[in-house]
């Protein structure tokens, strides 16, 4: 009996506890042979026919037929041999029937191939247990192989990769080399897979060695090149993967699919579409994997027409279009391009609906805020289709659930998540973070985030978005910095290992999320940093990032930069156009807004996919209102339905009331409110009318508007404040005081005026009369001195803006402490002469501060850009861009 030394990969040498699931066999029985000298066994024609039939079916992947043939062969009294067992074991592995595999394994011993081992049979047993059993079973078989060959090592390495034991697979590869076995193409394919699943630094270091080995050994087969491409792509080296594809000529379907999929997964969508075209031109026919990989590119780039072309191409092949994965990608594409009903038609057309297809449709409804439809489909999936929700389902249904007005206790869905055992799933936790932030509970959002053991880039994007949603943009920017400092330890314990660690890298969603925070804070310097990052990382050309950059620059007062970004964008969607139209309107350039609208319509008429939406007209009406273009605005209002197919909504009426009322036609604006269709929400229209009454001191209609608003929204402070201002400016102090008492009794608090200015790496905030800032004393002293200088230039404080019954001197003191003046003073004192001062305010700028800012811009020789709650004011040389019409 030969001695056997246990291999270092056996269960004893590794921290595994393999389950003893292999069958316990009796002492193997040798085939009956004569007691005289051994004679070669004569294989009958019948046995040869059985075995050839078995092997043929196994080679053709007719696994169940092969197993049936084996059973019939045994039933006919024909013994299997060392050719039959590999064939039938391959078939068992193909259908993944562990119990049947154990029976075949018992036959190996029964028919005498256990003790007198055939390495071919042993290798197929390793393969079978790796696909059907556990890693412990694999180790047991492998350790019993006395004479291993190259296939033995390939089998164990492949099995380790299948069980995602990447580091152990690499260890096995090293032991294989130490025992003198040359790696084959199959070995190197497994190694490339293992390297792609290590930490990036470790994976690249080892992966390049595997690539070098392929080069030295001449392993340039298509499948090995495909594996190397996939490895580089997964490790973030897409350009290396692309170079490999270009270098070798024997490209197959897998080659192209790997590259296209990698481009889509790494948000290089234009290249994904370009490579699809190259693939077709090369004569390679796309399959379901191709379509499922490239359709997300159409979805993210908002290329509905291209998506439809791909859909039409897929329709030519029945087996492709009926593929649930292709159906899921089509549903996702249509829904993301705003064609939810088309997505539903695709969903209804697929008969074999997997969970992924249900999830795609539920997500499509949820993202389009068809929340009731999402919930009904969710119920149908669980109740009628009998499918159980997974993490993707719950992460899609949670946002729909929280938005449903008919559901009072939104936290209930969290309980359902726990019931399903999904509360620790990262994707579901991300959805819960978003849910609580939209409920205004940022503390619970942060608590869930802090409790996560395994955060990804989506987790960081979600918590950053949560802070922006809750109005805490400064905290959102701090989290952006923290995200890039978070480091992950390398787990590979090889020869090449250091403690250098990699932070999370912001992607397009991160930028799209954090740029509105910069816009809210008027943090231009931070916004420019993010823009530079987007350019360096090839993200600036993406339509979502480009649109967010246009919005950021516009809201930071840099309309020229916003326009430059807009003009440089290769693809613009309706959001991009709406943002630039709104930007010009906010800056008082109504004429330019209308010109942009005409360009947008002309582009759509030429066959483009961009067409005006409800939001487009809201932006246009606001632009007309800020520029006093009453006739143009009314003309658009009357044409929007007939020419553009858009029914006027409550928000449109509110804009028109503001347009007409701001121009002094308060009675006409009042008439418009009364002509609104019944059933329309009139809160916005009454609010616009009340604002017009404050500007033009119309007490009678102002009282009507306020009374209607207080019935509809008794807890909104601005309604009380506007009416109180109307009374105060008219000297009706008793009425103003009574209204403020009523407000106090209702527990309604006025939002304090707050202004902020960016300086260095910080955003400095000021409240009216603020004394908390480190420079407060210096700022107030400066403003007192500045006020005297302004008076010498002709400035007269507008004490009517102080809505308190106090003497004039006290009113002037209060005016000096207004938040926007404090922010402007801070800018003057802390920035070099001639520097533009950019200030943002949460409320409408008062008349006195508006007048004072004009004088300050002149005597300090500064351009002052002030953004209030409604629009921009550009003060320069003693004048304002609004022309005193605001």
C-alpha cells in the first residue's frame, strides 16, 4: 500500500470544517477476473454502443437524456467503465443533483474504480462536487487523488473560484507551479477571475503577472483574452481592457458583450453604444446579454430613439425579445426616458416574468411617482404571482410607500422590511435612509447610515442627498469630504501587501446630488472644484452632471458660465433646457428665456426628442414675471394647450397671477384666481395674489387672499407675515399686532431672515441682528460708518421696511442689522478690493437693503450679486439689473 502525504490544500491545513457528506462505502469490490494470470477485458459491441451513446449525449449537453441512458445501461447488466463515469458525472454536474452524484460516486467504488483510481474520474468528481455539493466534499475527493495532473489542479482552482475563495485559489495556483505543472489557458482564466475579485491594488499587481504568463506561454485563445479583458474592466482599467480587444482579432460574442457591459457598468455610456455599432459592423450578431448591457446606456443618456431602434432590432429574434432580462432592460429604459406606459406594454408582453422584470416595472412606476400603481403591482407580484420580495423590490417600493398620501404611518414599511429579514441588506438600508430623510427625520437616516457594516457609493450618495433634502447643505459638503477620506483595508495576505488604502470615489450621482447643495449655499468655489473633478474623470459630458452644473453656476450668479456649460454639452435633455430657461429668468433676462424656448421647440421640430413640459412653462412664466413681460406671458399661457398639448395646471395659474399682479393689475389677477377650474388647488394662486397686494399696498384684496390662505394652510407663517406687512406699511399697527398675536396663539413661527456668503473653504451665515459671528462687532461698526457714507451720497433709509411701531432712530439701527447687509459687509472686509461679492438670502430682499446695495456697489466699486428667494439682483455702479422691478 503506497503512502500518501496530505496536500496543503486539504481541510486539515485550512480553516475549514467540511461536512462529511460523502457516502460511506463498503470495501470496494474489484471486477471478477480469473484466478489465473490477468487477461485484458473484452468490451462487447453492446457495451461500446451504450457508452458511446452516453458520451455523445453528455457532449451535446443533453444531461437528463445522458443520465437516463446510464440508468438503462446499468439495468441491462452492462458495467460502466472509465469512459462512462466522466460522461455521466458531467451530466449530473449539469443538472446539479447532489444525491444522484453521490450514487454515481458509490458506483465508482462498486465497479472497481475507487482503489485503482482513474485520475480522469477523480477530476470529474471534483468538478461534480464543486457544482453540486460543498467545498468540504471537493477537498475530500481532491486529497484522495494520488497522481494529480494538470486537469486536477485546474478543477480544484475552478472549484475554489466557484466558492469565491479567491485567495485560496491563488495559493492553489502557486502550489501547482511548485509541483512542476504548467498552467493551461483554463488555469489562467480562473486566475484572472480570482484577481478581478481582490482589492484593486492587489488584483492589478497579480493580474498583470497572470497577463505576463499568458504572453510568455502563448495562451492567446479568445476565451483567455476575454477573461483578461473582464479582469481589467472589473478592476477599473477599462482602457487596458479596450486595448486588449483592439489587439486580438479572434473576437467573439463574449468579447464584445464583456466590453459593452463594462462600459455601461462604469458609466461610459457613449462608448458602450459605439462598441455596439462596431460589433454589428464586424458581423457579430447581438444576443440577449448585449441588449441587456447596452440598453442602460440609452436609459442614462435619455436616448429614447436609440433605445427604440435597439428594441426593434431585438424584435427580429423571438428568443431574445422573450428573454426576461432583455424585457427588464427595456422596461427600465422606457421608464427612465419618461415612457412608463411603453414600459408596461413590454412588461405585459413577456410571458415568463422573472423577479427582475417585476422589479424593473415596480421601480419604473416608483421613479415616475406612479406610487399607487407601484404598490398595486407589488401586491400582485406577491399575492398572484407567488414571488417573494427581494432587496431590489423593497428598495424600490419603500420610496413609493412613503410618498403615498393615503398611508398615515410611513414607518410601517420598515416593519415589513424587518419581517422579510432584509433590514441589514445594504440596498434596503439605502432606501430607508432616503425614506426617513423625506419624512424630515434626518437623525434616523444618519443612525441607519452609521449602523451599516458594508457601505457602498450609493450609501454615501443617499446620505448626502438626505442632508441636501433636509436643507443642511453645509453638512452634505462635509460628508462629501468624509466619503473621500474613508479608507478600506486590503484583505489579501500575499507577498505584495501594504497598508495603503483606497477611499470612495464620487461618481456622476454623487456630483448630481452635491451640486444642488453648492447652488443652495452659493458656494461657487466648491462648485468649481466639483466641476474640475467632473472634467478630470470624464463625467462633465453626462447629461445629468451637465444639467446640475448649469443649475449650480446659474444659482451662484454666474450666468455666463452656466451658458458656457450648456453650450458645450454634447447631449441635452428637457431638464437641461428647463434649467437654462429658468436661469435666464431668475437673472431678469426674460427676452433671452423666450429665445431659448424657441430654440428648444425648433430642436424638437427637427426630430429631436426634447419637447416642452409643464415645468418649461412654469420657468417661462416666471421669466416673464421678473422682466415685466405681461403680454408675452399671457400669450404663451393661451397657446400652451393648442400648440404644445399641455393643459394649464394650478402652478401655471399661480405664475400667471404673479405675472399680472406684479405688474400692478391686482384686480385682474384676482379675477384670474376666481376663473380657475373647480377642484384645482388654489394655494399657489392665492399666495401670488397676496404677494402682489403687498407690493402694491392693496389692503382689500390682500385680506381676501390671506383669509383664503389661512383657511387652507393655517400653519404657514408667510401668509400671516405678508398680511401683517401690508397692515404695517399702511400704518394699521393695531391690525398688524392682532395678526401677530393670532399667529403666536396658533404656534406659528416666522422664518428668520438669513444670508450667507462663501469665503475660503467655509460658508458664513448671518441672521438679522446677528451677534454670534466672530467678526460681529467689527461688522456692525463698519455698517454704522458705511451708513453715514451712504447718506452723504444721497441714501435715505427706508424705515417703512421696519414693521414695528418704534421711533425712526431705532428703525435705522434695525435696518443696519439686516442679514444681507452683514453678509455684504463681511465680503467687503475680507476680500481684496474689486472682488465680486456673492450673497444669498432665504427671503425676499427688503426695499431698504435693495437701495443700500446700489449705493454700496458704487462707493465701494464692487459688483454685488444678491440672490433672494425669487430672483437675482446684480448691483453695479449704483444700479440694479432688475431695474427696480421685483
